[in-house]
C-alpha cells in the first residue's frame, strides 16, 4: 500500500502532462506550421535578393516580410511587391 502512495504523485503528474499535451496539440501544430512556412518565406526572400537585381525586383530579407509570405503565401508576395508602389 505504501508503494501506491509513493507512486500517486507521479501518476497524477503524468496524467496532468498527458492532458496538457492533448489540449495544446492543435495550437502547437499551428505554431510549428507557421514557423516552417516563415522559414520557407525567408528562403524565398533570400533567393529573390540574389536574383532580384537581374529582374528588377527587390524586397528586404527580414522577419516581417517572411511572416507575410508565411501567412499569406503567393498573394502576400504580390502585396509585398505592390507595397512601395502603393506608398508613393
């Protein structure tokens, strides 16, 4: 009986961890997806900075632009290209 009393805090702690992981699974999946898409957006911006001078397109390689590309995708790329024109 004493070993059950000693194991009870561990069992309750494990149960709390399992419930917390189940509750946070969906938000964490969305966060991981956003980080991955932002990384891809950052890579595209870097490639564009290398080739953009040849075709006359320039965008800054920064976290804000990468987040816009990560969240909005191709339409975000178009919006970033049109932003300097719209701010004139």
